[in-house]
């Protein structure tokens, strides 16, 4: 997809991009869990980080 795209994106284009982004997010969460421990869901950007009692 070019930056200088002259036609608007369709709803289908947007949904395809969203699905691709979600796949990448899942892979990143899995990689973080493998590198630093924990569950992949612990690394969700929309989930608050526990303060550890601080």
C-alpha cells in the first residue's frame, strides 16, 4: 500500500490491515513472554501493569 494512495481504503482493506496488526501483536506478546517470562497476555498494551506494591 503506497503512501500516496489516491483511492480511499475500503472497509475490507481496513479489516485486512487490522487482522495483520493483531497477528503481529500476538507474535510480539509471545516473544516477550518467551524472553522475559510470564504469559503472553501479561504483555497486552491495553492491560494495566501491576505496580508490585510500590
